[in-house]
């Protein structure tokens, strides 16, 4: 059974940093692109970033490029999102998801990030 | 403001059919067959309903179908059931800048 479990969310002040992690199991992690997708309170879904199987390609939504860094450790079946210079508009539930057939069939349950003073 | 345009809400009675539209441009919806649709109940993980415009993942009811014409994709739900009440999002690959763009979401109410 495919499982994705996010962790690392919490309350952080504007300008602060937070690192999210996603533990993957039930599939060959190193064979798939992986993504982070978020949903701000009362808003829709927004793709944040994704990373190629070997980590050699990474892509970001314009609003986080230069502040967020996606990475992965295939030996540990782990996906991370380092978030720096956080802003109020980064407040959201962050989901990790497995890229497959140009879509995301498997998602974690999400972790809440709140940026507030 | 979302890149892809969806109606904010649609409604229908049990047993009826509804269609949700998703309008983009030739740089996203119109340029690629990489449109997907997600059902989202608040507090839960989104669920993939349609991928690559018109394909259903294993386990998704055949009451759900997808199509595309020019720059507009559509999700049709036939034989509406109470459990279909949720938010629905379309998503498309985009050729420049942000690689993946979502619609703003459509709230489906089953009357």
C-alpha cells in the first residue's frame, strides 16, 4: 500500500524557516517524480514544487522560487521542503504527492504551516 | 486569481448529470493532454478522478468522465449521488514558468 506521511508543520514567524518532510513507503520511491502541493485557508490547491527521480531537476511555482528548496533522499525514501523567508501567504496545508501519468494519484494527509507573529 | 478558470459552484439533484468546465490557454489546457481532475473533501487528501484528460484511475466510478475541446476541459458526473458533494479542481501542465496550474475549484452541491 502506497503511503505518504508529512511532518514538520507548525507555527513560525514571518521571515522564519521551516523544513517539511514526507516519508514514503509501499512503492519504489526512486522511480517517481515527487511534488509538494498546498492549500491556503479558504483557497484552492496550488502546486509548489517537484523533483525528478534522481534529484537532478527541480521546478518551483514563481511565488516560492528562491525561498523554498525541494530535495529528496532515495536511500531513506524521504522528500523534503526547506522553506525560508516565510510570509503570511505561505500559510497553508502542505501535501506531498507522487507524480504519475502527469497527475497525482497518491497524496499524504497534509501538514499545516502557519506563518504569523 | 487562478490560471485556469472554473465556475465557483454547480449543483444538481440526485440522479442528474452535471458538467464542470475548466478554461485555460494554448499554453496549458489547449497545448497538452495533461489535464487532471481532483475531488477534495475538506480535511482530507485530494482524490484523483481523471488523468490525461479522459482516463479514470482504477477504482473511480465510471460516472465520472473527462473531455477537452480547444482550451477548455470538462468533467462530467452522471447519476449524481450525495457522496459526490465536494470541491473539484482541474489541473494542467503549463509550458512556461509554473509547470503545473490549478483551477480555482468548483463546489458541487447535491440538492
